[in-house]
C-alpha cells in the first residue's frame, strides 16, 4: 500500500515535479497522423499538465507549442501557420519550432525585442502513423524507440482512445494485476449477462493456477497459467511485457496471422489519463488488402466532453 507521500511523488506530473520530469524524458504518443492531413493542420493537446497545440507549418513540418501566446495569452489553436512556425492570431507574433519569437509585425523595424521573447515548445516525431512528443531537456533526448508493431510495414492500424478521470499510475498498476481478468473480465461479465438472461461463459474466467513476474531490461513481464493450460503456452512462457513507464503490450498470433497490440497510458495531468489502444494487424500471407487501408492509423474515440474539447 502506498503512503500518501509516495502517491503524491508518483502521480504529480506537472512541470518541476519528480514524476513529471521523469515522464518528460520519454517519448509520449499524442495524436494520429491521419488527424492532421488535408485541411486540418492543428490540434489541441493536453500532456503532463500543460495545454499545448500540435501544428503543421507551411513546409509540412510538425511543431508542438504552449497553447497561449506569451504576449496577451491568445490561443495558438486559432493561429496561422507560417513557413517556419506559427503566428498568433491576435497580434501576429510568429514563433518557431523551438519556441523562439521570429517576428513581431508592428514593432519598429530595427527593434530587437523579439530576441527576448520565447515560449515553451517541444520536439515532435512520427512513427507508426502516430505523432510522438518529447518534453525533456534537449541534451537528454533519446531516440524514439523503434517498437515492433509501430515499425512493421503492411499492417492495418487502429487507434482507440478515451480520457479517463484517474491518474496514470492507477491504470498502470492494473496492468500488473493478472487476477483481475479472471474476475472483472470473466466472472463479473458472466454475471451481468446472466442477469440479462443471456448465459455466456468466457475463457478468461478460467482459474489462475499460477502467476509470476519477471524483470527485463525495459520493464516487467507478467505471466499467468490458467487451469488446463500448458506451461509451454505464451501466457506463461513468454508473458505480457509492461514497458516502463506507461505501456502494456498484449499482442499475439503467429507467423501466419499476427497482431501487435499496445495499451499506452499518457498522463494528461495529475487526475486525467489519455488511454490509448494501438493495434497493428498483419494480414495472413496471400490475403489481398486495399492499399489505402495499410499503414494508416484509423481512429475511433470513446468520447468524454474533455476529449471532445481537445479534438
């Protein structure tokens, strides 16, 4: 059981907090590439307690900037893209991808005031049909991890998402709990069906005979052995990786039909988490799939009012 002090340490994610500074040293997925194609060029993002705007400049490069202009706090969600960044809609101040002020149209021509103005802005990269953000120190920026499923070609990709009113650790803790699947997703689901006159047995309600946890270089794997199953099965022998700090891998399949599936718990702030389900399905060999369906993330929202605000 966590103490109140430990809970505060691990769940506060704003700027300057220990957990927030740690999370800022990891790449976080923030949007699907398909959301910012065609005429749509920007999107509100709330990440690690900061309100941001993801945008595409006129050269097609992506940027991520604090939503409010430092001049008069107008929103860049209504800004104007430029060749080198984004311009505030209120007074036209232009900012580049590193947050530096590039121009102030109504200042005197020889004014150097723009060199004194800067606002927080962050790195953005693309992988697996997703945009990823890094908010930590530039000198500590790691490579964007080339994770299987995100870099596998020829896949059908789906992204489900919802905003949950809990902190990120509450969800990640659940990822390391094998037994809850037997009861919550198993027996409880069966009981609800029974109450509706729809008797239905589900495989996951099978009793857990053994559970185990093993550390590896990038996190922990959880393992379950269900009654009647062999220890040579993937659930026990290989397990499901929980990749530090906030990703659960639940993919499965074999060489003929495989899917990669990830649940990523992106901390929006101290009390809200953007829960992402990312699936990359590899069609069986010989099965023809329309090219427009491949390697593009198809998004579906389980909406809340807050999630709709950011879209």
